[in-house]
């Protein structure tokens, strides 16, 4: 990837929808995907392969994944919490699968009822399953959640996060994602950790996943850019709250993230006006859900020219 | 000022209140000031010496300024738009007076019905009036508004802003403030401009004044910190909209700014919990006004320790 290009991966269909009351139809989700691709956003985490009884919103994950694979130009991925979810993602035909574990053992226990060490072992099992299936074309990403702090255990040690990244790379991860799951990160911390992560990952893709819970989401993007990160997860309209912080805003907002990146001289390939139109459409499907975002409220600066156009 | 200290100047009583429907009493304004000082925020822009028919909220500016001067520990300042306002501020006994003009000629014409060049001349008249009065103890700050862009004229040339700063310094400014009045600035632009401003100002204080209109307010604080800026204007609860962008958020939020600065290792001397209590008090006086802010909504991170405490 050229130094002046940045990638924005839409996670509104996954991280955004998991907190939402209204259950979207598979056709609505696919319409959202199609319009994102038309707007220039080709990386989308389309669903999560969790048990439907835990998150009913994702009961249609097979249908959504298979539908997404028919959309030209879309690089569809899905989140999986365990080997069983990974097998379902493989069976659906996805070529990008993201596994996630928490740096905080307490958070991991609460989230997936296993220790972080057990989740690391599970990632090795997923890698082995992929390899045994002969599907070497499937890219397996590994994400470290609560990498900047945890609502349960508080401080998360930077060296612990770096050791986890090393372990995941050794296990065979094709991509590393570093996530501020609960919105605890601050810019100096991001810059420092991400420089060290990038020193470990070499040529492998690295994505930052920030929440704007405490208002520092976009400041953290700038810090990660400084460190050399060029890929970010974000959610249309900032959808996606935090189960441990009621009323808190969710993921960083896709429209605002694209505006920031383009302002900073990074080409995203994404049309902000088209995003704003999709946002209106999705908001009409989710009555009562809070849609955050500054650009949707205030508009682009007069004379703003996207590098992408 | 030590490199690890940062100053936060409360402008909620000035920039925040000028857009608000409810007119606070002078006693409420002074109670706000007293509580800010008790919380550790000793720099407050307490009022604006504009004609009362233009902004009725500031009809009590003499009373507020005189009252503020009786509060122990408070460094009270006021904004003045012209020589007449400056004379009133001098007469009230204030020792810090801030004059502001717009880098954008169109914005200046709309704001104070004069060209930027005429406003520069007026600043020289204010300096002369201060000198003739023998009140050399009064510090005269000069602020450049719309320094990062203008809702009327769009792009504002960086070299034009730097020449204005040079002119204001030559005229005798004791402090320079650089303001993103309409929320157009982005971090790379801030870092680049502020490095050059600091190269001009030498040992004189320099303050950045950001609005969060397009979500980049705190990211811009980080960029200004990188450039070496150590003083920031902010408004409790993010009070203060922009007359040219309805529904847009206003000044950067004081609580969130202090949280950011302390997270980044800067001592502000300000107690965030005390700010949150003042915010509740002020919000109760201003029914229906939007109070923005992430920390008020989500709380501080678990285990967060202020450097100030």
C-alpha cells in the first residue's frame, strides 16, 4: 500500500449492529454493503459467526456472507469468536476471517468464557483447520481486544500486548488488528504501542480499531497514522455502543474518519457524500438508534476537496 | 511554563454564553468562576466587552469583570472587539485583555464591519491607549480568528496568517491566540502552522482556540501539543455553537480537554471530577442547551490517575 493511501474497513454491520435493538434483514445488510462498495469502501466486515442465541442479529450470518461474496469489488470478511465460528465462515466461502481475543484475561473470560491463553490455543486450532482444508487462500486475521485498557481490570500492560502479537504472528496470523474495545486509549499510548507492533509485523497488514467512547477516537487515528498505521476500522454513523458504558458512543465514525484521513493527505477511495446518503438510509432502518458524527451534522468545510475524487 | 504543564483557559463564560438563549445573572457567572478556580482552573475569559444591544448576554460585563477581580487566585481576562471595548475593560481594572481579528477579510467584515487591515490598526490604537494610560501591567493578547479556514471565503492562506502574527507582534501583542473559529482545522495543518507561529513568538505565550465542529477538536489539540503549544481555550460542556453552522458543536470541551492533556502526561492543575460537578450546576441554569462531552457521558477510565492530584 502506497504511503499516501489509507484503508477504512466498515465494521458497522458487525460491531455496529451487535448492540442495536432492530434486527435488519439479510437483504438490508446486503444493500448496505452494495452501497458502501459503490461509495468506494470495498473492505467490509459483513457479519459475526457467533451462536444466534447469543446475538440474534447475526442469525443470518451464513446468508449475509454468501450474499456478500456475490457483490463485485467487495472484500468481505467476518468476525469469528472460536473454531466453530471459523468453520462456518470457511464453509460460507469467505476469504477473510478475523479472530479476536482480549489482552485482558478478565475481559476474555467475560466475553468468551475462556482465558486469553485458551483463546490463543484456539487460534492455532483455527489456523490448523484452515491449513488442513487446503484453503490457503483464506486470510486469517488476529485481533487483540482491550489492548489499551479494560473496563474490568483497568490497566493493560503494553509488553503483554506485544507478546500476544508475537504469539499470534508465530501461530500464523495473516493480519494483526489492535483494538481499543472500550475507548480507553490516548494518543501518546497509541503512538508508542503501534510503533512497536509495526516493528514486529513487518510486511503484514495491521489495522487499528478505535472506539470514540471518551472522545479521543480520531485523535488516536492521527497518532496511529504517525506511527505508520494505514488501516482503520470504523462504523457508519458511529454505530456500536459499549455494553459496559451505557450511552457511550461506539466505533469511530466512518464519515468523520474518511474526512480526517483525506484532510491529512491520505487517499481512502471513499466518497463522503455517498456515505452520508447511505447513513440516512441505514438510519431509516434503525429507528431510535443514535447516529453520531460531526460531518453529518456540520457538513464538509467550504472548498474541501477529497483526494479520492 | 514547564514542558510537562499545560494551561486550559475556560472560555465558556464568553464564547460559550454568546450563543445561549438564557441570560445568566452576574452572580451565576461569578459562581461559575469561583467554582472553576476551586477546581484548579485559574485562567478564565470572564466576559466580552461588546455593545449590549449586540449581545445582551454581556450587558453585565463591567459587573462580571469587577466581581471576577475579587476572586482570589483567578486570572480574569475579557475579549474586546474594538478600542471602546478595550477602554471599558481597562476601566474595570482587568489585567488581561484579548483582542481578536479575523484572518479572513470577509469574516472580519461580517463580524465587526471592518477590514482585517482596519482591525490591525485598531489594535495599534488599543496598545497606544494602554501605554498612554500608564497601565503597563495590562497584558494585551491578540487573536487571529478563522486562521485555518473560513465558512465565507473557504481557504485561508497560511502565509497570510503568519504575516498577521508578525504584524500583531510588532504592534506590541503580549500574547498570540490562533483560533479555528469555524472548526475547519485538521491536525496536519495545525502542526504545520503552529510550528511556524511558535518560531515567530519566541518566549511570548501562545494559545490555541479550537472548535469541535467537525469532530477534530481534540485531534487538533494533540497536533498543537506536538508543535509545542501548551495553552488551550476550551468551554465547559463544549458550550458555544457556531452561528454559521446550526446544530454544530462548539468549543472543545473543557472536561475532555483536561482528560486528554492529563492522559498525554501534561499537568493541568484541574480536577476533572470537580469540573463535572460544575457542569451539572451550569447545565441546570441553562435549560435546553446542549452540553456535549465524552467524559461526562462515559466516565473516566478505570484506574485513571490525574497527574494533577
